[in-house]
């Protein structure tokens, strides 16, 4: 595989864009070798859902679009970032408020850590922010059929 792969999509800050972003990321990763029916893909699917939902819900209409960037370096590190033009960084909400919402960043941090990765939040030059996760790239090995058996 190549030393560096990149893909990007910009979508309107609309709730329907969350599923479009999820499908784009999972489809791109499948092209890069990560089957969509793996535990790793499920974790990425949830992380992308949370990141893009935050970009839609918490920019208060001040970011008309958001961009999802995907980078794979040397088949070792996967980075997925969501950039919006709203300057406010995500905040952890008090425990009492987290009963109904506000757990997105907690979920993202936990999933990233469980996968051996990390979460980063950086300001953009244009005054917005990028919230990204970096994960080790692990593609599950395909089972090798036993002698005399055919693959399904």
C-alpha cells in the first residue's frame, strides 16, 4: 500500500450529513483494506458519528459546513479529523447535565484510548477548530481456507 493516503469530504452542517460522513469514511477505509464488518470499523463508525454530530449540533448555525479528513500513514496510523468554522472548543459538561446529553467527547476519548489512540483538538488558521482522533491502523487478517476447502 502507499506510504500516505488521504481523502476528504465537505458536507453541510445538517443532521443528514452525519450518516453521509459515516458512510464516506467507512467506504474509504474499506477501499484501503479495513472491512466494514469489523470491530475496528464499528469503533470508527461511532467516533465519526460523535464527531460529526458535535460539528452539526454545537456550532449553533455558525458553521455552514464541516469537513472530514482521513489520512493513513505507512499502514501504521489512521487520523480522522472533523473541522468546522466555529471557534468554541468542545467542553465536558457537568455530570448532572450529562444525563441526557454531553457524553460525545467522553465516548470519543474512551473509544480512541481503547483502540490505542488519542484525541486532539486544534484551532484552524481561519478561526475554527479540528477535532481529530489518531489510531493505530490494524487490518484484521482474513482466515486462510483449509486445504481442499473453497472460500465462500
